[in-house]
């Protein structure tokens, strides 16, 4: 590796300082390094050509934003959490330099993570389209009534959910909002979509696991009020009666460098508190 970009969490002094220290460490080894803050959507700062690695200094939210902005570059991404351990930012700040020594020596593994393309269609035209790493969520405002979500799979009618909302998630996103809503945990390199109604009126409405070859479409009637489409919990649009939301696998895959220090299952045990002894004994 010869050229790297360091992207630090916006307005986080600890992330910026850690990124600046990393830039100095890299340049002292004869490597090219650029350091910038992650900008909020829709701002995208161009990165230098011919990058070999992107290092993200922040948390999982910062990495979600970086994935949407820069996945098209096809560059491996290393997530470094400047706080606690994350599901995406798997490397702690204390592990950064030993991990980078291994990575710079070519001793690392890359996981390809499924991403989604979410489109909002209005009056027959695509008016908004974004990439998604975790999930596309349709949900109502705090005071809105139950939403009717007419749902289609590859053009075939599935059902009309009456619920607080609907989540279409990737396996990576299965440990995000989907987990809080009662969905399954999926191994992150699997190739499928998770379709999960939020607090459905009908208890027989259960989560669905779908192949990554399908397109999920949701349409809305004239009674739609105070309802939103939110992507990765970070960007979104207000939905109007007659709108259509389409979600499908994107051609891009996020190349995420695995932590050299721990496995995915170790991260699960740490984040979810699995394996702790009952009663503190």
C-alpha cells in the first residue's frame, strides 16, 4: 500500500486528533496520506485517485456515511472506533497501529458487504436514489396513525402491512434497527434481504428472508400522512400519497477489512452481553 485516506468523524476532537497522529505515522513511513473530516450528506469531498485504503476514525455512524459516499471507489475500508467497540468499526484505538502494521504487510482479510439501492418514485419518475449499507426504513411520525404499506416482491403482490412501519435491511444491518424491532441476526457476509414490519397490527406478519435478486416495492394510498423514508438512520425524505419506494441489492459491495484482533462472534458476545454468568457469580 502506498496511498491512504483518513476520514475522521465530523466535530469530534478525539477522532480528528487520532487521525492527525495516524497521518504523521504513515508519512514517516514514506506513505501518502490525506486527512479530512466526514461531511454530512449530501456533501461528498473528492478523494485522491489510486487510493489503496480508507481508514475511518469514529463510530459505526461515520462508517455508514463513508460507505454511501465512497463505496463506488472499490477501496478497502478499515473502521476504527474512537469510543467503544462497534459492529462495523471493529478495531479499537488501542489496536490501530498493530492492526495497521499487519495490513501494510499484506496480512489482512476483506469481507464484501451487501449494499442496497433505495429509490423513491413520484408521479412515475425516480426523484431520489441513494445507496444503503444497513437499512431502508419506512416509518410514521410520533402522532401518525398506523400506516398501510402495500408490498410487492418482483412485481408480485405480497401483502398490505398495517404497521408502524417497514424495514428492508441487509445482513450487516441485522444488528442495527432490525435487531431492536425483533428481527433475526444474520451473518454479515450473507447475500439476502430482511423484510420486517414494525409493530404490525396483525401478529401473523413475521419477518421474511428474501434472496438478494429481488426488488421490494412499497406503495401508499391517499390516506398517507406524516410518514418518512429513512436510509441508514441518516438521510431521508417525506413520503406523499401515491409514492412508490423500491429497494434492491446494489451492484456495489463494501470492502470491509476484518479486525485482525477478534472474530464477528466475539463482537456479538461483547456488544450483546452473551456468555455473562447469571447473577454475577
